[in-house]
């Protein structure tokens, strides 16, 4: 599989609550080594209208939209015209249906967003769960994770001085919710940034939250493709969006270590399945996962931890039960285990 890393969900000067021009943001994305980036300005597709979608050197820009009423923010991909709502919109199913009617698909954004009450940050969670027709959810976003550390003046100062160290990974309740959804149907995950490039004051101390140069090096979504990208914009956009929709991907924190080389497969003598796929077990089958270097590997089956390996670069498991299998991995950084990789599942029946 060919591994391409990208960042999903960020805002440029086209959004009402951001100021940095998109061309300047793309320069940071190139310097950060991204293969693709998906901008999701609020209610806008202006970047496409102004001809910025496509390749800029080796970076592929894809234009999506964040549909953002007061609650129930939704990331729309593959839509042809903006979907605009009032801030008071409460019918999340209507939004999902409109995205699908345009031939697009979407993800529930930062579902358990709690804000940062100490510094005046509002919460924007998803509150309507009796919906259907979405491709998946965002399990980990940079801003929600970092904001959760702002619980006291001293912790806020520490988070501002060393933002990467304030990242603790997806919330446990988000992962639990996702595991339940995967057992009900094909629900996959992405990583998000939700970065606006703001400059804010915390107890009188100004701070960038965050520079895109930093943000693009943190939470990424790696897509796994069977064929390499062609450097043809429309074709490669279709390939990447198809992989994201299918869940042929994993979410990772790339700040300290490059996760490329990670793999997860379930196979027998004749067939093989990758993240986002389905495996029909007929005879003996094996799950195999590999890391680029030793870490802590955790195998999750139907939301339950069934095996853990520390300081190992590989794990195998005999598949004898149907269900949903996914992998988490942590990386050793300065003597501590830090969040690293969260794979999309493989469904076994």
C-alpha cells in the first residue's frame, strides 16, 4: 500500500473567523511535507471558485466545507455548492441528506468538543445522534485535545509553552462511542485540526493558536492507496476522498515520529483485508500489524482490549471470532508513552 499523509479540517481567510490567506497556509503545508490538505472553510467553497484547488508543487489541496450551526458541525466533502444554515439550525439529518444529495459525503466533526471554559472557549459538540447517512466521525482533533489541557493558569501556561506535550490523544468517550458505531455499521474515523491560526491572549500573554507550520506537523490522516498518486489533480482527489470515505486510512500524531511503515492486515492463504475493509473468514486467518519501530501496541476487538505488547514493532493474532478489529499504538517520547496511531477497523464475518 502507498501511504500518503494529509491534514483535514482547517480554516483560511475565507472563513468569517480566520484571517490567514490560503496561499500562505499552503506554503506552510508544503514545508511540513504534507501530501494533501483539505481546507474546510465555514459555509464556503471560495478556494475552488478562485482556482486554488489542485496541486501546488507536490501538495494536493482539496476543498471541502464545514457546515457549522451552533451545534452539530459537519464536514462535507465532494459537494458542488456551499450548504448554508442558520446558527440556530437543529436538524442535523437535513444537513447530512443535502450533502448526500449533491453526491458528496461527510463526517461528524469534533463530536465531544468541550471548549475551554477557563479561557472563554465555547463548546461545540455533536448532540443529535439519531442520524444516519454519514461516513464517520472525527476521533481526534488538535484544538479540542489541546484546549482540554487549559484547566488552570499554570497548566495553560505549560500548554502554551509546549503545546505538543499537552496532546493526550482522542478522548476515551469518543473512542467508546466510535466502537459502538462500528459494531452497528460501517463507520470510519479521521483526524482533524480545526486550526484557524488565531492569536489569543491567555491571562495577558499573547500566543498563536496555532501557527500552521506547527499544526500541520501534528494530527494527520494517512490514506493507504493500492496505486501511487498520479499528480493529476482530479484523479488524485477522487483516490484520496474515496480512501477517506472507505476508511482506508489511519490517524496519527506525526510531530515526534513518522508513522509511515505502519500496517494492519487480516489474511489467510488466499485473501487479505486492510483498514476500512471487510474480511470473510472461512479457514484459519491471522491479524498482523507492524510499526516502523517499537512502541506499545493495543489490539481492540468490538471495543474491548484483547492484547497489548510493549516495546514491540509487530503483533499477530489468530482470528477466531467475528467482529470489529482495530489497533492503537503509542510512541516513547522522553521517557513517556505518547499517543501515536489509531487505525480504522477491519470488519470480520
